C-alpha cells in the first residue's frame, strides 16, 4: 500500500471559492486529486481551523450534517450540501491513536461539516463518496500539542487515509479588509519564513521552528490568533523528511497577501 500524502490547503474566505470570487484557490483545490493523490483514499481526516475543543474532539456520526458557520453571504450559500458519510470506526481509531500518545480526546456524534471542511471538499472531491472524519483543534492553541497530534495521526497515512489540514497561512481579518503596505510586507516575510522552515527542516529541527513560530518575521500580523495556522502544523508533523515536502501553492503577488499550500509525502 502506498503511503498517502498529507496536504494543507488554504480554504478561502467563507464560501468565496465556491462563488467564483477566489478563483486561484478554487482552481488549486479542484486540481488536488488529479495532481497529488496516488490513488483514491479510503477515508479523509480533516483538521479544520473552525473547530476548537478541550479535550480534542472527533466527529463520529455516520451521517454528518452541515454547519453554515459564516454570515452575510447570498442565500444559496446556506443550501450547500456535502452528503459524504462519516466513519465511526475511523473516529474510534483516531481516538485510540491520540490517547496512546497521551492526548485526551472525545467522540462527538453531533458534529457536522463546517465550511473549513465542505468548501475544500466540494472542490476537491465533489462526488462525496469517501468517508470523512473531522478532528478539532485543541482550544489551548498550543503549537506543541498540535505537533504531537500530527505525529500521533501519522500511522493513518499507511492505512490509505488522507490527512487534510484546512486553514489559511495568512488570517488577519481587519488587514484583509484594510490592507496596508506594512501588512502586505509582513505577509510576504512570514510566508517566506514558512516555506524555508517546511521545505528545509524535519524532525526536531522542524518542531523547534514551528513551536517558536511567533519569533518569525510578521508572525502576529499574519496570525493575531493562530487557529488558521495550526492545521498546517498537524499535517506537517505527520511527515517523514523535508525532501518529501513540496510547495504546491504559492500566492506571491506583491499587491496581495502571500499564502502557501503544501504536501507532505
């Protein structure tokens, strides 16, 4: 069995990629399966920026519902459906992996698909025929804890499971709506730091850089709160060696915020 890669995508602003308003991100997500999947995964575990819990929670419904966790968008955006099944058995497997690594967790039979889950999946896998399990962030937002979560989940990649981190490498809402020269420069500095760290480091070196991400240039301008960055830390920590890591999305227009996406093989 081929070891399945782990992927991080920038899921866009609310449903905007589905409305044609973030076409570059939408096209990128649509191409994921064709370009990067070695085969059809048996299941997908999504770590979304839009679910936090203490302890960590795992969706365990066999038929997850939809969660429209955005506001002020056209009526049709509250009608999207993603009828993929859940997988209670995989949810239990994740719980076992986490707890065997000292990470407390709980099953959540009521959790559905938030937009950090259904927006990328509607673009990546519109057939909705692969079981989906969602994993929350830990509400502590501890970098160390999310790195530990990624390491604990790594065995799933040998079980034909895709680990999908769904966040944004730049997430400062006031700056999105009121960009300035200083915030744009900060995003490019932080994005360059992130690429260097992820593509040139592994093991303890990678962990140390990610744990101390706040020391990076522009870090807190890009992430006043780090929930959109941590899904990347989870999937990065599931990887083996930096030579297998690859930059698969890099938005570097000097007049736009810099964001990047990655695959960890």
